[in-house]
């Protein structure tokens, strides 16, 4: 006997799938996208027809992962991809979710785990790039080996030494505020207070004619 099932749109606007396991009717709300509900219903119907259905209200993550690898992944992907899936579940997901009830795992938790995995992968890729490209380039150029991050500090130092505005330097480094830049690179900033008195005098009184002895005397007296 073929499995029976249907899709129902609830008053909330979400779609639910309705199906039977034996004589028992099951309801499961999927979400606002009908195509996702159709896909979920097809999956459940296939599993029931193959006598592989497990009640997702009760199954834990690790048990579900084993079923998914066996009944879906092993039949749908290449052996290498299957090994990658097994590694991700074993090394990352199982430690996060253990055998918690599948329905208790919230989408926000899944997104957080995905973000962490992506960050680790990005960091690993960056380290590989430095090893494959950056260090050999330094060797070819006859330069000593430095950390890739040292380029950032060198760039900041060069900008400051050529007199660039600290706000511009801060924006180039991606700092949240110029105070962070000053705290980190303040020792490189020039002593701008030198000559401050002379510049203030020039602003208040204008340029003095040093060829005039009286003006020169006034400047000497003012400075004293």
C-alpha cells in the first residue's frame, strides 16, 4: 500500500504536511514556502514506502545523522563527499548537538555553528595561502620571512611617516575609532606640539617683518 499524504495551508500562512504512519495521522508544520513543504512531504513519503521512516518528534540528532548518511547521502553523493559529510558530523556537529531531540534544535543554533565552521575554514585557507604563495615570494625576492600580518603594521607605519591624517589611517586599518589607532601607533606620531607657540603667534598677529629691527625686538620680547 502506497503512503498517503497531503499539504495543508494553515491560517497562519505556513504550510503543513499531513501523512500517515500505519493508521496514525501525523502533522508537521514546515513554513511559508510551499515548495519546501512539497519537498518535505516527498521525503517522508519515500521513507515510509521504504519502511525507513522514523518519527522526527522523538529522534535525536546523532540517530538522525546516521539515518541521513545511510539512507540519503550514501545513495546521492560521491564517496569523497560522503566522507566529508561524515567528518563534519563526527568532528563538529555531534559535539554541538549530541543526541538532542531533533525538533529542539533551533535554526539560530544551526546558523551559529555554520558561521563558526566557515570562520575556521577561512582561517585555514588563509594560512595555506600564506604558506603556498607569500613565503615563497619573500624567498624569491631575497627578503627575510615575516608574518603576513606584519604587512598591515608596515602599511600603517608608512602612512603615518608620510604625514597622512590619523583619521584616514584609522579608516584604512578598519579600526572602529581613531582612538584605537592612536593607542596602537601613537608612538609613531610626530611631536606636533613643537613650534606651537610660534604658530599661535602667527595666527593672532600675522607675519612679522623680520627686516624691521623694531618688529624683531617685539618678537624677541614676546617670546621671552
